[in-house]
C-alpha cells in the first residue's frame, strides 16, 4: 500500500472516530424524562395555571383552591388600592419604559420609590433593578473584582449563587461557608488575608426553611476580618423587624449592615428588586452595574404597585402581626399533630416528608382536597429533607387555616407520617 493510501485510510479512520465522539448539544434535553414520568403518575406539582387570584383562595383548573404556597405575605396582590395604582400608572405612563434607567427609562416614579424605600429602611440611598433575581447580579460582580472575595452562605438563594459565579468569572474569588455556621464562616475568613477586600453575602430569611441568618455574629466577624455585609431580605421585608423593616432591624443592626437587597414580588405585590446602602456605594452601582445599565427599567405598573404596597405596609403594621399569628397557628398545629417542621418566626412553615415519592403523593392528595402548597424534592433539598413548603398570608382567615390543618392531618395519617 502506498504512503498516500495509508495516510488517507488513517485520515478516514480519524474522521469516523471523531464522528462517533460527537454529542449533540440537545441530547441532554432528549434524555430528560423525570418530569414526564411524574406527570404520567399524576403527581406533577409545577407550572399549574392559576386562572384567578383572590389572595388566600385561587382558581386552578376551574375550581377554588386555598393557596398556602404563595410568597404574597401581606396579601396585597389582590388589594384594590394596589390594583388601582397599577391601572393609574399605565394610564399616565403607558405599559413600559422602552429603555434602561441609564438612558431613557427613568421615570419620576422610579426616583420616588427609591427615595421612599431608602427612608423606610433608614439608609442613605436606594437603587431599583428590573427583577429580584437580577438584583444580586447587579451588585455582587459589580463590587467584587479581581483579587477580591465574595464569602457566601451555602444555602443562599440561586440569584446570589449566580452573582457569585459572575464575580468569579471576572477574576474575583468565591468561597462558601456551611449554612448559618458561624464557626465555619470564621474559618473561611481567617484563611483570607485580612487586608484583602471581602463581601459576606447571606439571605436574611432563607427561602426554603424560613430560618433567620445569625446576623449579629456575621457583622461581628465582618468587622474583625475587614469585610462588608450584603443581606438579601426578599423573604424578610414586611415580615420581620420593626414595622417589617427586615433582618437588620430584627437584630437592631440597621446601621451596621452595609447593604440590604430585596424584591417586590413578595410583600410588595409586584415585580422588581432593590438595594439600599450608603449613597456613594449606590452611586457606584448606578454607573457600573451591567444588570442595570443594559436592562429595560421596571414598568410603571410594577413601580406604582410597589409604592402602593409600601404605603399599606407603613400605615397598616397590624398586617405583619396577623401574618405572624397565622404562621404561628399553623406551626403549633402541625407540631401538635406530630409532623416534623422547621421552626422559625417567619411566614414560612416547612413540613418535612423525607422522601421524594411520598412528597409528590402528599402534594397531590392536598391538591385534590383543595389545598395548594409547594413540593420541594431532591436535589433541590438534601435527601431526608424533602418537604411541603407552606407559607402564609396576613389575609388567610381561620376557616382557611383550619381546613389546611385538617387536610394535613388526614393525609399525614394515610401516608403513615403521623400517629
């Protein structure tokens, strides 16, 4: 065989081998079957279409269902004053801003809400972002740059994780500490040179469990190790703290925590996010955060809704008391039945089921009985912590809560989870 023939045959063989090694980008999509398998068993709890939302009761598949899985903590999404504010804003400003805050997308409404939130949270300045998820990405990688560190609780929300990874991609350093473990936080901090810039990031109220961050120790360690602190109060604003001012207020640390971020999609019955802090920090973010500069600004209806919700929060603090009373009633009732729950002083009451299949079955039986909650399974939660994540509103009445308790008891006994 000639040298040329041998070369061609070798080349053909390499081509065939290369063809065999090729994997289609979409192959992972074709082989993803878990959702379809759950649907086939009738247990699929996600993407359920809500046809009408009246707060504690919603319409799904043509029937009324008690909603015990929403983050609508103060029950304001159906409040006539909030809806009227949104309608009025659309009539005056239209449906969108058609530009970023940096250029043509700033309305007087945006500035008004920023000023109101800064005053409410006792900080110098505030900046709005278009979504809550986007807010962390508009803060963390903007501040944490080459050679600097973001130190993050292992159980922080996915938006924080995304912001951390963006900071790492820009040559910052990203390290984690065990969930709410202050000894591990100090271990991590002690390994970083004290002169190096650091940002400690933590949820104020952790969204899955409702547990509250150990902010007194975090701020103490931040001072000791030359770090700044960012707290995500998405599930804390309007829920804990004086007048619903969040985690820093809950611990009397409003002037110690450097920055607090939050969202409008929960207590504020709208859509968007915000961060408050010192004026020079907010000004830097305003001029350097790609997530702000290259995103269309929050819509007029969203901002007006949040403003109306803030008015109600300030003028009707008894809603917070009602929310706490409702969550406490459910916590004590479920404990008395023998359910294993995660204890907290927030609007979130997780009920541990401990098994994927039982969790899906429990969800379906609750839903069929007219109660909607959130099913959390692995890998979203660790094995053994699969749960019904229940959450409550100030507008839940005793008749709603009693129905939920009765239904949990019936199903818990059927599935052998309680005596």
